[in-house]
């Protein structure tokens, strides 16, 4: 179980806590791939090299499908995760992760009353991604600095922040 409360000095951006281990790319990376051909082309060699150790989060699937408003967009999103599903490489938050997310959100809301409105919706999804990644020993790879660095203050997990 994670430490409940702020973790001092645990944030190391761009470095791996799970060196050479499993990876989970966050929704923000896939969205940027869809938005920017330049980003997609730049990331492609690294992503292809990472495939053998990459897992896909069921939370990321939900977030991407929620934004896929027509058949073509759904097909593109399905193209991201279907190979992982076929190979049983989908990571889903456990009941323990959900329970821990609830506890952490309560602590965060108590500590950060000024940001209570922010600690809903997609932030909860990011918390579940972080907790389920930690549960399987994976590092989260993301473009979402704000949410994941805040989460990292409260729970230790592998994190890499990509730069655009």
C-alpha cells in the first residue's frame, strides 16, 4: 500500500524508476499522436522500440474511446489498443487500486482545498493509471506534467515526462 500524504523529494522527471521494465503510455501521448504528425513521427522509433515492454491501460482505452465521436475515430483508437488486447497486455485498476485512489483523493482534497474542483474526472483517471501501473511494476510515460507530478507527491510510481 502507498504512503498516504506528501512524499518529499520523490519527483524525478525524465528518469526511470523502473529502468528497463514495463511501460504504460498515458492518454496524453496518444492524443498528441493523433493531433500532431510531427510528434507522431518523432515518437515512432522510440514507441516501436518500446513495444516489447509496453502495456496498455484500460483507463486509457476508456478515455480515448470517449473522445472518438465517429466510426473512423473509433477505428483509429482501436488500432492503438487491439494488439495489446490480443496479447493480453491490458492493465486494469484492481479493487485495491480503486480503494487507494479513494483514500488518496480524500487526502489530496483535504490538503489542496483550493484545487478540489481539479481533483475529479480525468484527474481520477490519471490517479488510477498511476496506481495500476505501480501495481504491475510499470512506468507511466506522459505529456501530462501537472496531474502526474501532483500524484507523485502522494504516491511513489515510475514516471517519465515527455517533452513536446
